[in-house]
C-alpha cells in the first residue's frame, strides 16, 4: 500500500501575510501545493489528509481541496487547541496552533499506515517525494526518513531565515536537528546564529530540514508521548510550540526512533517574504520549460 500524504496547512504565514498556501504561482495558476500532490500521485499516493484549522475548512476546500476531487481521496483533519491529553487544558489566552508536531498528531485518526508529511506552502520537487515513497514501501526495518535540502538553496534574498541544520551520522541516519536563526547570505558567505546564539558560518552545502518526512505508523505514539512531555514543561510559556523537528530529535536521543536522511540537490521552493514570489514564479516556469512538469498541471475535464 502506498503511503498517505499528510499536508500541514493549519499554520498562518505571519511574515508573508495572508494565506500563502492559497496563492497561485504556476504558469496556469497552480499553487505550490499542486506540485507536491502531483508528485505524490505519480508515485501511487491515493489519499491526502489536509490538516487545517476548522474555521478555514470551507475556504481551504474551495480554493485548494476541490481541485483534487476525483483524483484521490480527500480527508480533512482539524488541528484544535483543545486536542490535548487529559487533564491538560489550553491556556485561555492561547490563539495559535500548537505547532507542527501537533499538526501531524491531528492526522492520527485519519491515516492507514506510513505517511509522507509536507508543508502546504513549500514545493519539494519530484525526487524527494519519490524517494520517501520507495523507502516507506520497502519497510526498512521500521526506520523513518527525511529528505534534506542544501542550505544555500533555501535562502531568501529578502531577509534572514531560520533553518533546521541536520547533523547526519556516518550511517546516513539523523543525529539531531539544530535550529539556526538569522541565516542569510553575506557576500559570498552564509552567516547566522546557532541554537545557543553564537555566530556561525556555513558553506551552503549543509543539509537542512524543510519538513519533508516519511514516517512509519508508529510515529504517532512517539509524538503523543513527546507532546505530553512538552505540555508538562510548557505551563510557564503559553505561546510555546511543539515543533516536529524538535520532537523527532528528542525521540532519536531517547532511542525511540531512527531516521534515514536522504539529501537532494533539487532546489526547494517557498515564499518566506512577499518579495520571494517573483523568483518562485520564474523557477516554476523554468521547470515547465525543461519538461519536469506539464502546464497546465491538471488536464481539464
């Protein structure tokens, strides 16, 4: 059985403004998400679970979900503030979702086995999704997997970004993910701050996580246990988020998970600042011109 596709779409693009998941980018009005779903269909995925906020379901389906009707099975999972293990209750001042780790947990009742997990507002290219589908389909002794991108191919010329830099072991498994902030090109170099706040320089070849994951079904109890520990330590910070890379890193450190890392040189595409849009549009046109994708992506009725 092919994996299900889980699309994390409950977050708000605060820096970019608006629902950036819903903005056309491709030559025929395609969204970035269209390309990920198209690539997933090509490797046999038949079911997609959109993790959204309940109040956005209708708008999301009208702008996004309906374009996939008849192509694969669509399921909506809601990332709710009160989806917490007892006896926990959401702080009365909490407004934002609990983070990407919690978003994946929100899909737990709607998937049937292994899953490929993506952000709704990123474009990963065909290679990464195909790699994960093949890996999950072969079993691999219960290992999970991720596809990493080269740091230098994920930067924005319009401001600094945060990136999860992967520490990869000699056996190509993930050791940890270090959250680096303020990452930007400085002349011919790349600079930023490490997790401890100290200045760092990068070559641009470092593998980074852009939230393209392949998980076996046992990721859900692993995340649930991690979320309980997170909640126990988050009482003093009502805005804390349960981030998926942090949750995976903690599970690795505790010996509960092994994650195989595949690194691709395919350029990741995403919009961090509004000014990034023109470059993304140009890159999609180039991919169509090279024959990587058709245009329009979806044939008419």
